[in-house]
């Protein structure tokens, strides 16, 4: 299980970090755990599935 930070996800999805945090708050992208500072960590497979779904629905 590869975990990605908020900044990793933002770079992968080519969006701003604030948007990644909002997706997590709205439960559109589910965090698997939190790091020592309390920031969410996301599983890479989940992020890839979210990107595929978003692209099918019209883009990010």
C-alpha cells in the first residue's frame, strides 16, 4: 500500500493542495490515515481510481 501526501496527490491530479483537502473533507477522496502533523494520507490506488472517474465524468 503506497501512501501519498496532499502535495503528492495535488501534483498527480494537477490541482491545488487546497482542492485536495476539500475533496477529503467532502469524502470524495478518502484518506487512509494521517501523518504526524495531522495531514491526510491517501492510498495511491484510490487516487488513480478517483482520477479515472473524474475524467469519465468530464474532467477534474
